[in-house]
């Protein structure tokens, strides 16, 4: 059977979280009442003139620098002409032949190795409105609030060779963009959207096969599933003697299939030409240098610093930096005098599980870093058991109470008083004399049984570490 190689290129549309839209002063905010954030400029009314948002320019430069792109100092906007109900002007303001960023790359860890994936270009444009298909009235409604939202479109080279590589590229790209703080990258709100171009070719061939474009994928998981489906469909068609039709396809997540949207013969001729209302200009090198000097620490840099400064393993560091808020919370714990390794363990295991169970992010819980540090200290010093510590954590996250208050209210403090523990052991040594004899004969595992009996007798409040030491000392001194 002939073997094929998959070729994938991705186009990512990223909404920038500027205070206002890209060419007018309308608020750039998600969730407002339909058509309430609009004005003559973003609605394309006659006589209205656009004015470029400087913050969008700086954000685009920031993205370009993070993606190792060349920054084009010559800024020109073009009109991309097409007619659709969600585009009130009848054209979209975009960048055609002079993108602000080009010839970049992103290093992605995928399939156990690091791969360089090229970035063809990243250009600025305005978003269109949003069509809402209302089945109850058998009509489509249009919300123009999104019209004019600043977008940057990031186009990759066709360098990805599997759905997994595409998934890993998107994950690394999203993480990088989150660290830049230029977008919330929320796919559910539509602030990060992805289209995929997919084709296959016989292994060893340089010429690309006929591609199909995939749209309507609202999660990275959906992107991966849609690509896998399409690669399999291409393969089956070619092996059966058929030919691939170049077309745009929608991903139907419910049925897990692709559905034709439009074919090549229906593709638009966008008739690009320079926008006469927006004068071209040159970005001064001073502004690019200023943005470069203000670049935040990126994920790879942060991971390296965590390993160097906090002596964490590369694995622990890589887990912590997967979410910037989590990485910041970890550093707040260290600043509050937590042992880095212990703080990392609690954050990436116990705390991570509780956040997942609650479906919230780390900055949405009511517990702060200093409180977690005190809780870890209480567990390490034997004030409460590790199991009790997990219970206290849950209450702290939900209530915002301090660990000391919760421990006192629920009576969770461990019994560490020598007199009380000795009295308890007196009783256990009498009732389990046979096990004591086994320990004396060298069976150290039997110590665990005696500790367990003491914990049961104390209703879990005895300090197990201290119990083990006392039992061993007693038997040794007999």
C-alpha cells in the first residue's frame, strides 16, 4: 500500500484586547447587548473616517517579536472586498502585500523532540460581525458589536506533519500569546479562532497535494479531530482512484465529520487595493526598540529560570509554566518563604486537582499564596496530617478562611504530646503483644500496623511520624 505524508498549515485569528476597536473609539468588550457597541465608523456609514489604534500596533509588534518575525516598518492597510451580511462596509480593512510581521518561527516540543515551525506572516485586520442563526424564527440575526475588533492573523508555513504536531503548535502558540498579555485567547468567546489547510502527498514527493480548508473548530481538540478525519478521508479517496477537490469544509463536531461549505469555483476574488482613508506610514525604530525592551518573560525563559533559580526539575518547571497565572502564584509562594519544591508539589498536584474539580482558574479561588504557604508549613511541622491538610485546602479555597481558623474549628490538630501518645502506646502494646514481639524479632513492617492502630484509636489525630519514632525507640530500649 502506498504511504502518504500529511501536510498541514494553520491560520490563527487572534482578537487583541485593546480598550477600543481598531479604527474607532467603540468599546472593545465581549458580552454587551447586541449592536450596542457600534458607531458610524465600524458600521461603515457614509462620510465616516477610520483612525488607527496605536495600541493595536504595539500589540502586533509584540506578537511579531515573540514569534521571531521581521517587523515591517512600512504600514499600509488594504480593502478586502466581499459581500456578506456580517460585513457592513462591504469590505474588510486588512493588510495584503505588506504584513507587519513576516518570516518568523516557533520552536515546538512535539513527539519527544523540538521542531521549528515557520511563521509565514502575521498581519493586522478588523474582525467582522457575528451571524446568529435563529431556528425559531427561521432567520439569521446579525450582531455588529464584534465588527472592528482588532485582529492579528498568524499564518504558519505548511510545516506540520500530523494532527498531533498541529495540536502541539497551537498549544505553544496560545501559551506564548497569553504570556504576552495581548489577548485572553478564549476560544469559547471567539477571541482565538483557527482554520487548517490539509493535504497529503506520497512519501518522498516535494510537490504538495490538493488541499482542503477546515473551519468551524472551537477547540484544539476539535482541530486535532478534524485534521485526523480529513487526512483519513483524503487517503481513502486517493487509494480508491479518486481525486481530492479543493474546497472549504466545516467541522461538524456532533457527527464528527467534515461538511462542504464552498468549492474552489466559488472562491472569492477579493480585489485588494490600498485603503484610501488610511494613509500609509513608517514605524520608527525607536517604537520597535521600546516594545522590545518591554517584552515580558516568555514561557521557555521562565522554565529555564525556575530550574536555575529554584532548583526545580525540568518536568516540574514545564508543568508550572503551562499557565501564567499558576506560574505567578508559585512565585508568590516562594516570595512568602515556601520551599520551592514543596510549593511546586502542592500546586501541581493537590491544588491543580481541586481547581479542575471546581472548573475555575487559580485566580478565581479565595485562597491566596501566603495562606497556602502556612498550610504547607503546618503539614511539614506535623501540626496536621497530610490528609487533613488536603481537607483544609478545600475549605480555604472556597471560604477564604485562614488555615489556623479552620484547623481550630474542625479540631484537626494532631496529637503530638508525648504523655498522651505514651499512654496510648501502653494500651496498644498490651493488646497487640504478638505484633510487638514480631518487631523485636526484626519485622520492621509490623511497626506500620502499630502506628495504624494508634491512628485509629486517636481518630486520625495522632502524629504518625512521631508515633513511629516512639514505637521504634520503645522496642529498641527494651
